[in-house]
């Protein structure tokens, strides 16, 4: 034990130990790059192997998906539309624009819409015929039964258009309510020095909690501004997708600001005021039309109860006789 303590307290021991550690570290430092090997090449090789593995797996998945798609209902509807040449018969361009404004994009909704417009009339006529002629005819005359069946077919033909038009109207109302606030946010971002792409992206994130539809349109505009060479097309597409006069006016102002170099903040401030005035005018229009819309419900529901309360006691006394 005493020898160990003497060795640890000996300065010569520590000098030799420090020299040994230093020499070993120098050797490791010199020869470490040769021992390490080509790590970058190995990693690239692993990445390439992984890419090939994923590519083979993706090809297999696409092959299986194609086999399933050939038997899917979407493929059947697509084949039916192509065989009957419905795109030229049912004005596919106008239908595509209406579907885009309602929030449906791609070829799938167009095919589904055309297939529904062709099949729903026959389906509605078949169901109406089964009900009228087999379940309950309600004592109707033969011509009346035939009229009910034909009317069901007409209703089935226009039902997809009514559904899409209702969804389009609701989407436009939601966008119009949130658009003035979005313009205010866009104006703040522009005046803070942000680019138009960054401003659109920021406003899309902020307005998403209030209106998902408007956030989606602004996000699409941001993407188009990033990869479309002609920026004017991105602004025009925004107005086309929404179908709102206020949004189209803002798109026109943005196009003119980029073309002629006019101040963008001033144009956005004017557009925000105009869109807010348009929203207020729409609210006042609805308020002005409210008395006329309440006339029929008041006649149907309010006046009978009022007459019953006023004339009911007199009628009871009259039917009870003079001695009541």
C-alpha cells in the first residue's frame, strides 16, 4: 500500500503517464481518418438502397391499386361517362367551373356529377313507379300517376345541380364574411414589409380559424405564385375559383399594382373598405327582405292562433245558448 502511495505521489510517474496519453492521442488523431473509412459513401449507398426498396414497394402498391381501381365504382362511372360522351353533351366546362367554385377539384367530381345527372332521373322514376304502382297509389288517376313518375325523373335530373348550387352559395357566403378581415390582415403584412407570397401565406394561417374555405383559396394562390411564371394568372385564378365580385376586384387591383408599380397598400385599403361596405349592404338587403319573408309564416301560424284567442270565447258562448 505504501508503494502505491509513493508511486502516485512521484512527479516522474505523472510525467510519464501524461506523455503516454499525449502520444496515444496523437497516434489516434493521425490514423483516425484512415480507420474511419468512407462514411459519406456508405451513407449514400444506404440511401440509394433504401430508395430502390421504397420504389419497388411503391410500384407494387401502384400495381395493386390499379388492379383494384379497374374494379372500383369510380372506374365504372368513368367508363360510363366516356362511352356515352357525356362531357360534350352536358357542358363539362361550365360544370367544372361550378364544381371548382363549390370546392370540388379534379376530374373525379366532374365524372361523379355527370354520372349522377344521367342515372338519378331513371333511379328516381323507378322508385316513384314502385311506390305509386305497387305500394300506395293514394287513389290517383292513371295520368296523375304518370305525371308523378315523370316529375320524379325531372327532379332527379336537377337534384345534383341544386345540391352543388347550395354548396356553392354557402361557400361564397363564408368567404365573403371573412374576406374584409383577411384584406385588413393582408394590408398589415404588406405594410410591415412582407412579400406578397409571404403575406398570403401568413393570412391563410391566421384566417383559417374563421373561414377554412378562404384559407384554402389563399393557400392555393400562394402555391400558384410560387410556381406559375405569369403571376397575373394566379390572381385571376383566385377570382375565378371564388366567383365573387369583391375578390375579382381585389385580384384586378393586385394585377394593376404589379404591372404599373402603384402602391399596393393603398389599393388594399380601398378594397377592404369596399368589401366591408358590400358585406354591410348584403346584410341590410337581408334585413329589408325580412318583413316580406315573414308575411306567409305570420299568416299561416300567427293569425289562426290570434283568431282562436279572440273569437274562441264568443263562439263558445254562442254555441252554449242564451242561458250560458
